[in-house]
């Protein structure tokens, strides 16, 4: 077989293969659809975990602020109590 004929045959096979692959993109099979569903579920789970982490961080910040405020108030009350007894 000559090199030109061989190259032409290879080009024809690659061209037909490319067209076949392009046709597959428009008609997703069950495995492709399942893969896309799994990708979407994974993305949604990641987003939910990120949201939960943000909410937990916010709750911890709020709890720390409330604890700090309570400690400040307790310290103020102790100062007031000792001031009242020292007079």
C-alpha cells in the first residue's frame, strides 16, 4: 500500500471517528446522565457543607461575643459590689 493511500485511509478513519464522537455528545446515555447527576449531587453536597461551616462559624462567633459580654457584666457587678462595701 502506498504512503498516500495509507495516509488517506488513516485520515478517513479519524474523520469518521470524530463525527461519531460528536454525535455521542448530543445523545447522552444512561451512564453519562448518571455521571452528571453524581457531579451535581457532589457539587450540591459541597455547597451545603460550606454553608454549614459558615453557619457554625457564625454561631461560634455569636456565642463567644455573648460569653464575653456576660463576663464583662459579671466583672462590672463584682466591681459595684466591692465599691458598695468599701464605703
